[in-house]
C-alpha cells in the first residue's frame, strides 16, 4: 500500500483544534474522509489523462486505484493520533517508488525465468496464461533493432530447440526459417525479460502535503460547525 499520514499532534497546525474539541476520533474520521477524497480525485484525473499507450482496450488502472483508496485510524502512533490514507492497488507503490528500493534495484520474477511485458495492444492488462495460443519464440523488436525472446502466436515463431548438453542445455536457440528478414520472425504478444529497472514517478500521488492540507482544512471546517452549534467544546 502507498499513501500519506495525517497526524493530530501538538506540533501540527491542528493543536488549537484539539484544545477546542475533545472527540479525537471524530476529527480523525473527518481528516480521513477528506484525505481519501483528495487521493481518489487525483487518481481518477490520472485515469482520464493517461490512456493505454499500446492503443488497446483500457483497463482503467488508475480508476481502480482510486476505488481501492481508504483510510484507517492510528490513535496511538507515538506522535499523536493519526489517520493513514492509502490505496492497496497492486503495482501502485512500484509505480511511485520505482525499482530502486528492491534488492539490486531491479524487479525479478519470483518464480520462473522471465517477466512478461505487453508487446501488442491485446496484451495490455492481461497475463500470458489468459492466452491459449502462445508459445516461446523470437521476434524482431523495431525499437531495439534486434531479435529478442517473446511469447508469440503459435505457428508464427522461429523454430526453437534446446542446445545439446555442454552448450547451455535447455536454453532455446533460434533457427531461421528463411533469409532472416523481419517477415520471418514471430508475432510478439509479450516480450520476455529477465529483470526490469523502472524509475519512480511521484506524480502518481497528489503533490507533497496536499492530502494533509486538505484534510486539515476539512477538520477546521468541521470544528467551526461543532463550536457554532455549541457542542463538543472542552
């Protein structure tokens, strides 16, 4: 999960609020709802402004991240009562932090040899196991200007065979079917990579301090209403 924490402590701008209103849980609930709304609004806007780069059917990843946003109270955080706002959308923390915090600074498969990376629009937002017509092969990557391993449509791949013992047994070797032109390569659906380095993107979340700022504004407004009604005063 990834998100932000808003603390009601003596060192924060909320100190005067705590002196006027005794219901700390109510303040945390108000702060939590406001912070959650700020974060969800940001993620929904990102969903509108970031279409699928491959041009395939949208998965609305950022909208799902917004729906997965929630808050919970941390009343004994060591620094005062607090509320944590976060989203448990899979992959969100990786997009924010990048792979720098992982061992070796890279993302590697937990099991198996390769990670998959969408190479065709229909692969966006899906796993290789969802396709029944894929096989290991090689395909020409126009961006890299070379052949690379991939999961390709059955029947479209270069032939592959294991090397003999002593020559790297079990590792596939491409056997050209023709003069080696691009037309003789497989139709890639997923590229296969052994590891990935990814830069973090802090714009995944609202600008620093915005969640806390809007949460505090909501609390101030709530306290003003409570005091005006003559209830909740210390």
